């Protein structure tokens, strides 16, 4: 029996030089070692397959993920984008209480408007489509709007518990009474007294 | 043959030597006590030493394989941040900060729509939200969420102003913790702390286990219904990389959200942070948030 332990129990202590010969199960260890090496090699092959090539070059993550995330398009335009063409509006709004209110609040994202306008700067045959009809679906479409609907104004200014004390809160009924106006109101009723870009009454 | 007779179990060598009667002790040299016990121990000692020698050689040999170039995936076993110009200090990167001024928020909800549109967040989920804290005169404090249309568009019944002691809005978004718990728990390295310090989700690597959602003490992370993987506010990383402001900052009509570089002393956020007392949420957790608040009360967590 090759697995026998007793096989090496000869009753005589082997000398230093005959250690290997007295140990007759070496090939099992070689088999064990081969198994371990095989497992290690398979593991390394799997790891090589699973771990992205650029993993760890910038930190413990897939480095190209940074570029993937940064490639997402920007939908919201800063006011500077609008003012690049609409300089007069910038001057009109400068110093007013609504200077910090983004153009998008009343005009929508206007992504299409901007991209068409940029093409139009190079190709004069490209013309801008007219502003779309406001439907109250604020900021969820990429068209350009011109909103004079009082709902737009009230989306910020309607008095709500929790607003800061110095914010201009409007309770429509009270405000109209103060101004001597009465129902029924038109959609554009705010603009009967207030301006658009400069909203002072 | 029983397992105990196999020589690959060195610690059992002595027991096997003594108990070989149960196996095939063909030589019969030493049965149970047939030979001197000292001799048997020495023999057993020698075979154990042989075993250890061979096993160690094989193990070291197998381990040395991993040192060979090209066998492993590279030097990325323990990735370290790339060194800076002198090879020691980390490279100088822009540092960003976010300041929420609760005294300016009007609860219009513009930031909520802006974030949803900019980042294609599915309906019913949000990367950012605005809480309203209403302190009543009778001591109660109630918290509700600002609807995406704002209260004006929602038609919700408002608390009676005469019962209210104080009320204010608190926008919430990712705190971008320097020591982020959500980052630490990701099992597949899909949680990324970008070189700029912004916490990101690698949606390609994320397996959707949701562990990070559990780990975030601020409840910022969620499982995106559309993609099935983790999603979170990333301060509009794609915009920041183009030197643009995050969408919610662009959308805020009152300047309650301020974003900028805190390594630039001339930026608006740096000036504000230097002059106005600010707090962070759940400071006791030691997560070191980069999102700071003006006007937090103890009720806000």
C-alpha cells in the first residue's frame, strides 16, 4: 500500500544523508504542489480577465470611469451662454432684484435654441424656430419658451410657510386688493404692472 | 485507508505513527510500542520535517510565480495615488466645496427638476431633495418634503402661519464625505473617490448589491429604478469638469446653493466659508463632509 505510513517506520532513525530516500511520499507533495500551482494560474488568468486594464492607475477604481462620467452632456446652460448673444438683456437685468435668477426659469432649457443658433453663426441659411408655447411643464423640455404666465412668477413668489422673512412673498388675493385690481385675472396679469427682465413695478 | 493515515497531515504524524496498527503496517517494525518510543518520535519528527521542507519549497515556488512579469495583471495589487512632481507629495488637484444657505432657500423646488432633467433621474427618485422644518408654538417640529413643483404647484394645505414659531427649508444633497462610508463598503470598487474628492458611481462595474445605499448615513444613495445600479448626487461631476456649476446651483433663483473651489481664496464659496459660521450634517460620525450649511439647527440631521 503506497499510502502506508508504516512503510517508513523501519525502526531505524535515518541519517542526515538518507532523509529523502526514507521519505517515500514525495510524489504526493509534488501532486499537491501542482494542484496549487494550477489553481493559482487559473486564478491569475481569471483575475486578468475580470480586472479592467486601467484599474488602479489613478486609485482603487477603473480610471476610465472618470472620463465616462465626465462625458455626460450638460443640459443646463449658464446665463453667460444666453448673454453671449443677448447682450441687451444682460444690461437690462443688471442690478435688478432678478439678476441672479437664471434665464432658464422663464425660458426653459433652450438647448435646441442654443445649438441651432451656434450652427446659424456659421451657416446663414439656418434660421431659429419661434419660441414654443408655454405649457407649464417647467424645465423638462429642451425647447425655448417665453413665459408670461403668472404661474411662472408664483412658482417662486407664492407665500409659503418657511420662506425667509426678506423674500417677496405674494398672497395673490391680498396683493390684488392692495393694488385695487380684481378677479377674473388674465394669465399675464403680473405683466400688466411688472416688467419681464426688469421686474420692478 | 483512513484520512488520518495520509502523511500530508503533519500534525497527526505522531498519532499515525502510534496507530498504524489500524492500517497496513507491512514492515511491522514498530507496531503499538514495538520499538523504542524515543526512536519513533525522532522518526516521526524527521518525516514531519521532510514534509514541511518540501511543502515550503513548493509553496514558495508557487508564490514566486506571481512575481514574474506578465503573469499577474500588473503592479496594481495595492494601488496608491500617483505621486506629485517631487515624487512624494500628492499632486495638486482642485478642491471643491458646496455651501447650502438655509436662510435663503424659498422651497421653490427648481433644483429638484433641474437635477432630474440634467441627470435623467427616474420619476419618484431624486439625487437631491429639500426638507421643510416647521417649529410650532406648542413645541412640535414637523418635517415634510418640498414637492418638485414647489408648494405653489402642488396645492398642498399649508400650516396656519399663526401656529408657526419658525420654519425653514434645508436642501439635502451628497455631502461628499472625505472619509466616505459608502466608498469603503463597495465590494467591486464601483465607488470612486475622484482625484478632486467627488464621490462617483461607476455604473459599469456596479453590481447593484445596494451595500453603499445602506452605508450612507445621509440616505443620499439609492438604487436607480431604470439602471438597476446605485445612483447618487455627484455634484454634477461632468459639469464641474467643464468649469460649469452643478445644475441645481444654476437653477437656484436665490443663491441658496453655492458651489466652487475651496482651494481658491478668491472664490465666492471661500469668502463665504471664511466669514460665515457653517456646520456639517452629523458631524459626530466623523465622515468629514465637504457640503457645509449655514443656519443649521439641532433638529436637522
